[in-house]
C-alpha cells in the first residue's frame, strides 16, 4: 500500500522540485565518502608508520642480538684460543723442565762416576747418618748415589733424587728459562 501513496512516475515538475534534495543528498554522500576516504587514508598512513616503526625496532633488536651473539662468539673463540695457547705454553714448559731434570740427572751421574765421588759419597753418608741417626744403614743405590734407612724411615740420595732436589732448589730461577 505504500506504492499507492507515491505516483509511479514523477513528472518533470516533480523531478525539478526534488532536484535540490537529490543534489544535497549526492553532495552529502560525496562529502561523507571523501571524509571516509580521508579517514581511511589517515588510518592506513598511521598503520604504515606504526608497522615501519615496529619493523625498525625489530631490525634494531635483531641487529643488537646479532652483534651480541657475534661478540659472544668472538669472546668464546678468544677464550678457547687463550686456553689452547696456555696449554701449549704449559706443555712446552713441562717439556723444558723434564729436559732440565734429565740434563741435571746426567750431570749428577757423571759426578758420581768421577774421581771426587768417594769423598762426596762420604759426605752424603755423613748427612744421612746425621738425619736418620747413628744406627742408619747406608747402601749404594741401584741407579747411582746412596740410600739410607733407619727402621721405617729412609732417605733417598740416589742420582735421580739428587738431580730433582738440585732442580727444585733452583726455585723461581727455573721460571726464567721460559719467561
């Protein structure tokens, strides 16, 4: 019944009368569309800016994390290299120390085969008796030098023991060999 209230076709006069309303509606719709478009463009711009800022932040964090990881890797590599180098230095020092003990042992062995050995052996035996008491037994050591015993106590004055003692008595001066 709504249709019966409105004529099926407008006359030219009716159309002209509605033209300002139609123009106002179109202008309003156009204005609203432009406003919505401007708002959408503004929102899109804000979203792009926020996304760009977020991406910049993510890149900065990733860069910082990468730099930190790289620094940690460099530090770990340096520490590993230092430990390796220190191990090599210690191995070389141990080798030098062993060679020194061998050389000193050979020098003491040569002394024990020399003409002054009997007098030196007498002095060593006297030191052993003084340390262990007059009841101590002093005998020739299997690898040169002397061994002294008194009950459960003993004193090793063999060539290897005398050589080690001589090197130990060098103390810090041995360190100067490799520093």
